[in-house]
């Protein structure tokens, strides 16, 4: 039950759900997520840490950047199920749609300098 609660708590914040929805489209660094959500960097980092702890998000260092992406869902059966279902959920939400439209215009070289 502990793993289930960790996953559900990770998704209890709207900004963390938005991060998951954005990462469905591409790997992103903190600066890109920060710009899209208009949140301070420490808040974005905290959200990502919670999502990583729940097994929903993974990270990989790439030169100067740390890229965040959706995990493979193998950490618990809950993460796999949630990640698969979230692909189909909230796609008609206007706020999510606006975020997804921003993604191609986020230039990490400009944002992270």
C-alpha cells in the first residue's frame, strides 16, 4: 500500500500532473519546465524530486543539462498503470493544451543561460 500512496501523493499537485503531461511529449530540463509553468526553479526541482521518488520520472545528465523524462514504469505496478492511463487523460483540458503548445518554442540554450 505504501507504493500506491506515494504515487497518488505525487499526482495530488496540479503542477506535477502538468509536468507529467509535458514529459509525455519530450524530455525537458528544469529551465524548460520552469519557463512553461512560470514557477521558480526551486519549486520545479522539488516537484521533480517527488515525481522521481514515486517512480514516475527519471533523469539523465547530458552535458550541462539534466534531462527529465517519464520513467519506464517498472518501479511499481501503480506507476506503469498511471503513466499508461495519463496518456489518455486530460488531453482535452485547455490548460494542458496551452502548455503542450508552448513546448516547441522553449529553447533551453536561451532559458538556461
